[in-house]
């Protein structure tokens, strides 16, 4: 039986991309779209304004929208059984506390970046930092489109944390311009040599395999807070 999946967002580019990807799979079924703010137009078939309005509780809800909508979703999920896959950026410390509280009752998978390659890169950065001697230090560069509201990005902060697990966390420089999706670089230098690791996303479709893996994992997981690495390795 296909796993009922709801995608948050009525018209957003990422929401449309994910809804299409869910429709194109055989093991997932698009159970509706969830618009967590006042709709800009007349009601549309398959678009709902609250979890309670859905005809049946979804197995998994996917949210890549905006902070205010994600907070509404988390509050609703406290009362409505469902699993959550959250990729929204810009959540505050208070929002994260709410997310962790929901994860005590629901499966919640949260990631800053759903590219499987970036998950591997973060792991490699941590291993690299652990292997190098203490003469090495690093910096992270974070490039996004002009409309991105948070800086540094959560992905850049995750790269910095990966390097800083065994040494001082590197500084992060954030650039916001144009319409590029995202680019992240870790530059490290030691005695007489340097290394540069770069990951660039040119199309949001690069995130789709990771999101679908997260949906499948969350749909069968026990309550708890999970990462993309859990989905890829589970």
C-alpha cells in the first residue's frame, strides 16, 4: 500500500517539485497539499488549510515552507498523529524546542540540506578535521540567492560544526545575491598546503532523492528526532 504523504505549500517551487515527485512514485501517494497561511486565491481541490481539515490523518507531512507555517504545523502535530519531514530554514531556538517536544510523540526528521551528497560531505569534513594536526584551521563560505532570509545558512553552520567537533569551529562568511540555489565551501589550510571542498546545487531537484528517502524512513519510524543520515543509512 502506498504511503499517504501531504506536501506543505500551495504554489512554491519546492512544494510543486516535491508534490510531483511524490505523484511519480509507486510507493508514495499524494494525499493533499497543506496551505498553512491564508490562501491567495479561491479554494482548490486537494488543498487544505489545517491538519484537522484533511479527510484522514496523513502518514507523513513534508514541510519546506516558511518559519511561521512550520510553527503552526508543529503545534497541530501535537494533536494529530503523523510523521514530519522538515526542511524549513530560519527556525529559532524556541521553534527548535517545540520541534523536539513534538518529536517525543511523533517521528520528526529534520535536515538543513537534503542533498545526499552534502550528507556525505559533512561526514567527510568531520573525519578530515579529526585526522589533521592542530596546525590546520578552516573557514566556510555560504552562497545563496538574494531572497534567502537567514545567514549563515543551516547547511553552512552544519559544516562548521562538523569541522569543529574536534577543534575550534571555523568562521562562516555568507553571501546573498542573484538567483543561485546554494553553494557551500570549506577551505582549510595547514603547513604549506590547502584543501578546498565545494558543493553547489544548481537545481532544487538535487534535494528530491533525499526528501523521498526521508519520507519513507519517517513513515515507518518510531517517535524521535532524526537526521537525513538516519534515513540514508537506516
